[in-house]
């Protein structure tokens, strides 16, 4: 499929398709989703948005967890 044909099918400009092919992070998500739909690959977007499968995101979240968790002290029974 030509870039021109893809641009028409997803409702984007030719320059948007070219930027998308180069991996530009500024490409609107709607055009990426439409492109995946055109190529019958829309489930890939579902997998991308599944946080349980996001290894990098999970690793970053783990790094933000406290390193040490203290349990609250129990009151002593001998105190008056």
C-alpha cells in the first residue's frame, strides 16, 4: 500500500504518514489506531494499553515503592 493510499484511508496528510513511518512520537494516537485497523492489527493497540503487560511501566512503579516498610509497634501490655 502506498503512503498516499494509507493517508487517504486514515484521514491524515501524507506528511503525517511519513512521520509515523519514521517513528515520530508526535503522531496523534488516532492515526496510529486507524492505521492498525487498516492492517487488521488493532489488537496490538489493546496489548499496548494493557498495564499488566507493560514490563517497563511495572519496573518503574516497583522502583518507586518504599525500600523498607515498618510495621506499627504494638502497645506493651505492662504499661500503666
